[in-house]
């Protein structure tokens, strides 16, 4: 058995907005079912074994397999990609043209957007 740490990026702070994590072995038996604290979880698993991880939170859903190796103590999972796909309704596309040439699209430049205060 080896003590490992699972780190989940994209979660809240301390016990707010945390993920419920379920870990299965190869026979689909539940090995562990608990909630993260501060986006992290400590547990003991067998070396050289494959596990299936399912994590659910308000930030999204993760379903992955991971393998416990001898020289790795920390395993990192990202909820950030899940957030990107959920918020696609907020994407706004702009068509920019030159002020002096109406039909000439701008090929290169910089635009700075900020929230109204």
C-alpha cells in the first residue's frame, strides 16, 4: 500500500464547493468514496494498480483511469476544462474592421475589454 495525494484544480477553498470522489478498482468495487477538502484528498492504494476515478462537483465531472506508480505521490486532475465547456454560452464574437476602410478586416491588433464599474 502507498499513501498518495489526489489534487483537484478548479475547486473552491477549504470545504466550500468541493468534489465528491468515488474510486473503483478493476472489478468495479468501490475502494473509496469521500469528499475533497481544499481540493485535495489523501488515501492509501496498492502500488502498480489501475483505478477508475469519478469526481462530481459544481465545476464539472471527471471520469478517468489512473495508475499508481512507485515514484509518484501526487496525482493532479483538472476541473478547469469542464468549466470551459459549460460556459460556452458566454462567448462573444466580434467582427472588427478598419475605420478608414470599411471592407478591410483587421488582421492583427489588440483589443482590451473590461467590466463596467
